[in-house]
């Protein structure tokens, strides 16, 4: 990953992490589960080829991250291993 992409990803994490954890928490996850879901969502985000293009389109990046967190939170609630 280039330095500019690393910087862009770091900025996205710093800017959106707290709000994304809140989204996951509002969907019924405990704080630790919400943090895990957000980390998984960021991993899914960078595995998508189109994420590189969102560095210059912050609204698109935010929309995609929120969708990934919502989906991951729903999937997490369905897992039988939840405490």
C-alpha cells in the first residue's frame, strides 16, 4: 500500500471510528463487539478494490463504511457464539 493510501486509510479510521462503533452499538452489540465489528468492516473496506478511489470522495467512503458496519453488526447478532 502506498504512503498516500496508508495516510488516507488512517484519516478515515480517525474520522469515522467512533461514529461507526456507535452505529454497531445502537444495533444491539456490546462495546467490545462493536469495536470488533468496526475493525472487521475496515478490513472488508480495504479488501474492496474500489476503496482506493474513495480517498478523494469522503462521502462515498463514509456511506460504504456505514453499510459494511451495519451488515457486519447484523451478522454478528446472528452468530450463536455471542456471549
